[in-house]
C-alpha cells in the first residue's frame, strides 16, 4: 500500500513496482485512511511519504514500512529510530533504491516467519 499526495510520485511507484510481478499496488489518500485499509487488507508492505503526515503524527505500522522523508522532517526521523519494522529513505533518492529496500523488507519478513515456525516445530 502506498500513500503519497504527488501524482508524479504515484506514477513512479506504478512504473517501479508493477515492473516486478511480485507487487500489487494500492493507493490511499491520507495516513489515517491508509492505516484503516491496511488493517482490513493486510498488506505485506507500506510505503508512506512524509508529505501526507501532519507534524506530531504518531507512527505505527501493522507491517514492514518504508517512510520516505524530506530533509526538514526531523520529527519523523527521530520517531522512526524506535520502530523495528520501518526503514527511512530520505529525499531525494534513487527509485531503484526504493525497490531494493522493499525487496529486502519482504524477504526479511518472510524469513522471520519461517524461522519462527521452525523453532516451534523443534521445541
């Protein structure tokens, strides 16, 4: 799931993620809507642009998340440090860095789930 208010950025997400067959993209208009939809739809990954987050917004993500953040959003940079399932990418960034981080996060979440099941079987 992606939240970004920029039409140009949304077009970039479509081009980047749809080129790989492992992603299906859904967009949301604002952070609160995204969070409500994400609970119902259970996405594997969230991509949230800081342009859609008001100052002082509490960050919580139900799944691995990429937070795309502008340099002036120091508040978000500090909040992300405490979150284990979120990665910060600062603007400007190379689009393929975004794909790389997304693939890594998806790989880690699947590997983590496998390790957990293996541990339960043995124990």
